């Protein structure tokens, strides 16, 4: 099994004072891990997060970026504005952005391409809603999100991408996919990538699970063979809980 990549998604939480307290508490708790640790923080916390994590094993990510380099796009942030701060990762196509802010597979692709061109490593989120799962359309939805959302992504570019499989019904709901449900869905996701990029590339691709993952259920999920890590929302806001996820699989 690969080492795991564990990313915290703080969403719209933590001002600069709270961010400093959380990061300061987190640093010693995750310093021994062999896993990759990433915290994806609000734009306003990025400078502080980069400064505080310098020289530690914690990497910093943003939660979105635009696809243009500059221009009349009020409220948006260009990928190069992130890299110049020392940001390494960026979450793209989170289900909250898809449902509240009109993100589509097409805009996911544009943002991913631009992020890669700027040298960021995108964490691209995909996942089905409960209705889609219950109506037997999970595979169709995942396959569409991959084939459209990765349409122009080359095999070389894929090496710098992390995929997060996040069933929408499990995000922020306290309902976690069972270890088997998460593993099976990720096996399916990997098979779609294999059909596009070949088995070797698909096997190397890091595919995280996300959706109410926490200190209690992380060990089971992270021990499943298909699950290469986690994207953690709520539990990443508490240093001890996030550290327990990071340290759940040695
Ligand atoms: C997320 O924000 O990507 C997420 C998985 O949230 P939560 O862990 O709170 O379900």
C-alpha cells in the first residue's frame, strides 16, 4: 500500500487568530507521520498557514482558484497568486462549490488545467448524491465527472493530481460510507481512470475518500486497499481529531 495523503478542508472556518492556534497545536501532533499532511485553509489564512508550517511536514492548500491569470473576475483568485504565497495544493470542484456556486465538470477542468500550469497540485473532488446512488446512477455520475472533468488532462498532468471521492450524502452529515462502500466506489473510480490512462497510471493515482471521516472511523477506511487517504472537513477543525486521522494508518 502507498503512504496516505490526508488533507484537511477547513471550509469557511477559522480567522487568523484561530488558525494560528490550530496550526500551532497540530504541528507536534503530526510530526512523526510518514503520511503526507495538507491543510486547505480559507484564502485569508494562507499567508499565516504558510509561515507557521515552514520547516514542518505540513503542506498548505487553498480551496479554489480561477482559471484566468488576471482580469475582471471580481472575487476570484488566480493560481499564480497562490503559488507566490508558497501554497502547494488547491481543492477543485468540491461538492459545496458544485451545488452552491454553479461549479460544473467544465469549470472543474478549466480550474484544474490552470492550477497545474501554475505548479499547484489540484485535489479534484467527485462524488454522487444520495438520489443518484439510490437510483442506480452512481457509476454513470462518477464516470461522467471523470470523463468530462479530466477531458484534456494528459497522463503527465495526472501525476500531479489527487482525486477525492466524496459521496455528497456523506459530507458534513455524520453519515460515513462504510469501509466497503468507499473501497468499492474508489475501485470503480480507479477503473474509469484505467480505461482512460492505463492501469499503471490508475494504480499510481492517489484517490482519497471524503465524507464524515474522523478519528473514530479513519483506521478502518484507511486500511482498505483502494483508499489512498482522506479529505477531512469537520474533524480537521480539531487538532487532536485531525492528528488521529493522520496517524490512524502508520
Ligand atoms: C469535506 O469538506 O470535503 C468533507 C468531507 O467534510 P466532512 O468531513 O465534514 O464530511
